[in-house]
């Protein structure tokens, strides 16, 4: 064992270990750890790797279903899509690194999630990302966003995976805590799945990929602590991504897997070599012995501590069948990538680290993984948000101007400025490009396509974390259903504040509860995900922000639907309630509508201010299920020609969006007649869930109404598709009338305008 | 007609080109590794898009030293058809098989979108089935498509009718607004004087099926096939 | 021995990155700038047994044939 510097309180604090945790280490080892061992414990027991605050709660999520081939616990979840095909997918956060260095933080986030997918043997065929920043009128927020978007583009485009969708949200609470959640999905044959297990005593452990440098040492513990001013100095530790190398690594790994000589494989992500060795051993109940002298190194004089904790990117660890190493080495030579046997699988369950044959660390694998501490941290509900104000005064009635203001909001406007920077077409599978309710990639040589989307809503989760999480799940399923898909399963990323605060833990329990309820109701088990805690800077936390990644199957591909008007003359129909039951929500909507003073061009983001004040709308999960079922059946029976979810900005924004032009097709308008009974503003702008706008041929309306009646779902024929103009009327009066071209211009130019000036 | 699709480390559109040739055009196709000098009796070579060598140093700069590029040059000298798409175009420029160079896009950002291009010369083996002035809808996806060449050489290029495609409006007008990257005179694709080597920034393989939003790219591949069946 | 090679766009070629940086610098208050050109910088270490003349010949060849595209770029270098 190496010389043992004193483990002082200060050393423990630097490693984010508590005294209780240190006592546990002492009892596991039966002796004091050396610094390398302490470092290994600290990263494996960090929140990021161990999920110690969230794990007990996450167990409440539904994870089973006939379609699920692999649930949580592996590198990614796997779902059966039939005919021998399966997809692996997962979402993961890279929030903290993206705040420290936006370009590289986001880029390496993409790199990490792609490795999670191909380490299972699947070829990544689609990527998405969910991004949250502070308001874009502040230059600092714009700089972070520019860097993040460029980083995602730089990595994904070079790697050759299409970035097909996602979301971008602006809220003040993300100014100091931007969220960057990266999702990837891969396709493979279901009999070719690889796992991160170190099986077979005596099998060689092989290191492949980039050389190890001093990158990101202690990134995993950094992602588990709040930011303060001193964190600025952590900048040099940021990892730098090499997408070119990752592309070669992908090709080499997939080729090596075909030989049959690979028995287990795992990527080196956070906590690098430490995490991959002990997790592979832990899952297989084996030990692993490696010699660090054999690890390819980029820098001179690295200590065992540094090598074990380095987070250099684009590295994998694989276990080969003994005697077949050369087959693997040959393939990695062809792709000009390092591949070196650094140790072997043992039978004693220990992680044993040697340095030129001298032992520098020895820890039971399972102590680092399954037996990491778990906390049931104190939970306390915060004081309730004060009740909504009572309705006041006459409603403002310049609805056309209000719609323009909403469309000019950075939160509702076109995301083209973002997705134009992403190659969303490479691999020639993208049959629904960004901008629709869901992204869709086809599966070549089959009748299948995969629909996917990411949804979150921090602002509603702040009001009511349980219902907010339900709304996020419901919306993501609704988006897939609109595209013609059957939702299969979900992945999720829980972005929260500091779990040591009881009210944050309360948010987490509520969010998990809501997600579990909605996923159960909608039949979409959760196959994995990621928890990102400590999203706080100087004590300021984010809204609890669960991001749901939903994946669905479209089969046959002819069921694919767009979310826009197809042709003049089609009927425009609303599935679901025109307004919800009278509740605190609807009275708050009316109250705030009365105070909205639409005035274009003064730069205020009216929409974001407005929804920020609204309470979380109620969700009737049972009705939601029936609305989605009606939409699916309408598509399956070829009645529904297009479908668009009414969500952010309400019905009016959804109607306008359905008419906007796409490449090679002009704009279309709609002539809408509202029933006289309801409050106009509430119908048009409230964000009631469980509503889908669809278009049908005139003669199919009755058949659709019949399906809805059987499901007990309200249906309102609203009007029809017409050229050029969006007009909303009530009997005897015009509510709003605007040229769709002018609305589209407002909507399309918002982000581009904000980012026109570089630096 | 048998197509050869080159594979460099970092190519990422090679499977897309292969798919278009095999599944859409139903022609034989083979991948050719960058270390190889054997073009396997292919009658046309596609230098595909992507990020060969990560686009490090300059786009296409390292790929040109690959052994396969020597074979491609000899193949082109004998009159063989060579099509460079996007990064493939950049490799052909770096290799000197086509004149000029690429700068960073005018907007300094990667651009991925559908554009319109106008066929400026329908008498090449790549455009024989198109009419001059035809407008194609076709995707682009690149960071460096801002074509440049010194004035004299550019005039020669124009005089020789080597400009094969230009960016245009959906109605076929050549305007500054329809130029997505700042390319000189809206150039989207050029050929060598003999006409057998074409480089283009837009991706015909991404416009080869109605499902993908356009099949205008198919006419380019069909033109190549037809040009050789007439020989 | 170490060679430092600087590659930049030729004066006659528009440098969109340099231009943008220039514009932005002016916007944030650096008014006295007349031009910005962006380029690349390489450090190349040579084996110690080479003479200065040999290194110089190598550097020129590398810079000309690999590091620059003569259509748009030019180079200069220093040997230390």
C-alpha cells in the first residue's frame, strides 16, 4: 500500500464524504483507506453515481411491461419493437459541466449518452436534447445557450447521429443553473444485446479508446455539490470531447461485438475507470484486477489517484473471452484506436488496483455499488402557494394582438435557430423533422418508425410537483399519439435542487409519485434515467424539473401524421374539453387575462410572465387516456389526417402553428367558430391538458364523433381549413383575424433576432 | 452500374449513399476502405459526406493523403465518374481534382435545412436527365460550404460552364437571400473541365425518397447510370 | 527543436470569423481596432539530432503541403 496521508476532516470535505460515510468505509475495509481508495469511494458514493438520495424513491416507478427487455440499472433501457428489433434509449444530464464550460459541457454530455447506447451493442440512430436557460434577453444567458447549442451540434454532427428534436425553455431560475439533458436512441437486433458485466474468471479486461489524462478529475463529485464562487476555479478540470474518436470507437466496438469475442462492455463516463471496473464486477459478482501501468496515458507522471478518477472522454472497458483478445485487437488496430489488456476478471469480488505490480487499492466491488449508502432524507412540504386571486374587471379583448405577443415569446417561438445547427437528416431516416409534436425516424427495411419527444414543465412542477410531473408524462404521450405512434416506454431526468433541504426532497417524492401514476395510467413503464441534484447556485435552486423522454412505435409507417393543416376544406376538430371544470385554475386564467396588456415590440415576454403566474392546471388522467385513445383510433382508422397537441400557449397558438409553412408548402389558415357559451380568452389561451386539434375530411367527421362518444370524450368541430387567414369568430362577432404569413413571421424571427449579434 | 462508396475514418454519410444506390436505384454498390487502392471495378466513385478525420486541420485536408485518393485520381484521369458530396466535395477540392476552396459559412454556423438549387448545366453525366433551369429541392448540412476561388479562375470556371448547380429561390431565381452559406455566385456544385468529376455541397442521397421530403436527388444518380449505358 | 507555424487566410480572402470578431469587439467598446484576422497556430517538436537547416526544410514542406491550403491560406514560422 502507498504512503498514507492523514485523512483529516478537511480531506473528507474535499471529497464530499460525511463522517458517517467515512466510518462506514473504515468498517468495510477494516482499516484506514489510502487516498486513492478514498477517492474511489468518494466518486462511487457521490450522489451522481450512487443515487443515494433518490434511489429509495425511484423504486416506486413502474418499470415492467411485456415490451421491456431491460429496465433501470444498466447503461440504458431496452424495449422490444417487434420482428426481432429492439431499441435502447436513455436521457442523462450534463447540467453542471455545461454551466462551467457550455460548449464542452454539452458536447461531452452528448458523447456520454451516445456511449451509453452503443456500449449495449445498439447503433445510435437519433439524438434529442432538453435545454433550459435564463431569459435570452440577457447576454450571459445567450452566451451559455450559444455555446451549448454549438457543442451539441459540434459533437452530434461529427459523430453522425441526427439530432431530431427536443425542447428549449427559458425561465429566470435557470440563469445560474442551465439544464442540458441529452437523450439518445439506438437500434439493434434483440439477440445482440451486450451488458456491462465482467463475467468469466480469468477473462482479460481490455481498455479501449482515448488515452487517460487529468481531465475532469472529480467531475462526479462536482456534479453533486452546489456551485459557489470558488467553483469558477474548477474550470481547468472540464473534459474536452473528441467526436471523431468517438465515431471510430463506435465503429470499432460494433465490429468487435460481431466477432463474439466480447463478453461484457461498459463505457467510462463519470468516475471513469473506477466506475466501469467496479460496476462491471459488481453486476457479475466477480472481482477485477488491473495494473495502472498498462493504462494508455496522455500525460506524464499521473498518480494512481488521478488515473482512477480521470474523466477523459471516449474510453470503454471491455471483457473479452480468454484467448480471443487478438480478434479484438485487430479490429481496434484497423480503426487506429488503442486497445490494451490491463487486467483480468477474478473470483474474489475485489476491485484490486496495481501500479507496476504493486497494490495501490483493494476494495470489495459491491461495497462501491450495491452497498453504497442510501438515504431517506427528511421530507417536508413547503408552505402552500397562496390561493388564486378572484376574477377581476373586464377582459382585455384584443385577442389578435395577444396571440401575436404569445408567438413572439422566446418560449413559444420557432426553434429553427437551434435545430438548423443540428444535422437532423444524416442516416436518411428522419421522416418527421424538428418542429412537429414528435420527431420520427423510420427503421429501414421494415414497416416501422420510432416517434420520440422530450417534455418537461418546471413552472407547473413548482406549483404542484405531482400534477406537474403527470402533465409532463401526459404531454409526452400525447405528442407521440399525435404523430401516429403507440407510446412504448419512458426515460426520465429529474433535475432538482439540493436534496439536503427537506422541501426539495418533498418535491422529489411528489414528482416521482406523479410520474409513477401517469406512467401507470398511460401504460408506459420507465426503463431508466438519471437524477441531477444540487442544481443550485449561491442557494438559489431551480424549479423541480422532471424531463420525460418518451418513445413510441409507428407501425405501419402509413400511420405517420404531421402536426399541421394538410389541405383547404378539411374540418378542424378539437378532441377533449373546450375548457376544463371550473377550478382555481380557470379563475386564475380569467383574472390574469384581464390584466394582460398586449403591446408588441416593447421587448417584454408577455407569455412567460403570464404562465409564470398561473397555477398548475388540473389533470384528469382517466380522461387523458381516453382522449389519446380516441386520437389513436382515429388515426388507425384513417379518419384523422393530422393532429397537434394543444399545450404551451393554448388553443390559439396551436391553431396558428398548424397553418405555418413547411418547406415546399405554403401557409394555411382556419376559419374557427367558437360556441357562444364559453369565455373566449379561456378557450383560446388557457393551457388545459387533454386537448388535441385534429383535421378530418368532412365525410369522416361523424365516424370520428362516434369513436369519441364510445370513449366518452368531448368533441367540438371548430371550423375548417382555409387559405391565408386565421380567423376566430363567435356568432355575430369577430374575435381575432390575422394573416398567417404575418403571424409566422413573428414566430419565426424571435430567436434568430435575439441571436443576431454574436459574442 | 457498379458504384464504389469510399470510407474514411469519420465519414458518416457513406451508408446513406450506399442505401440510395442499393435500395432506391437498385444498383450494385461496394464500400472501399481508405487504405485500399483497389476500386473493385466500380464504374462510379462516390466520395461521401461526413467529417473525415474529424474535419481537423481543414475539412478534407487529411483525407486527401489516403492511399485510395491516388487510385481515385487515376480513375478520374481515365474519365471515370467521381461524385463528391459535401465533405466529399471538400476532399476533391483539397486533392486538386476540382478548383477552389471552402471557407466557413457566412453565418459562421452549421446549417442543416432544405434548399432549392438550379441546374445550370444539363450536359454533364450527372445532370443529363435534368433540364437546364430545373429547380431541385435538396437538403444541405455543413459548416464549410462557402465556396471561393480567385477572380480569373472563377471566370474560367463560368466560361467553361463548370458551375453545375447554384442555390436559388423555390422559383429558380438566383438571389443573395437564397444563398445559405455565402458561396461565390451562389455556387452549390461544380465539375472539372472534362465533366466527369462533380463536387456538390447539397446531399442528393438525402433527397432520394418521397418519405424524406424530396426525390430530386434520384435524377442525379439516374443521370450517372444513363450516361454510362450510352457509352 | 520546436517550430511554431502560423497559418492565416490570405489578405485577398474574406475572413468571416475575423470580421465577426472585429465587429463584436467594436460593439463592446474596443473602438481603436482596424482589423482582425483569425488563423491557426501549430507547435511542432523535432527530434534533437536534426540540424536547424534540416528542421527548416521539413517545416516549410509540412506547412506548404499539409498545414495550408494554398488556394486560401498562407503561413509563416519560427524555429526555436
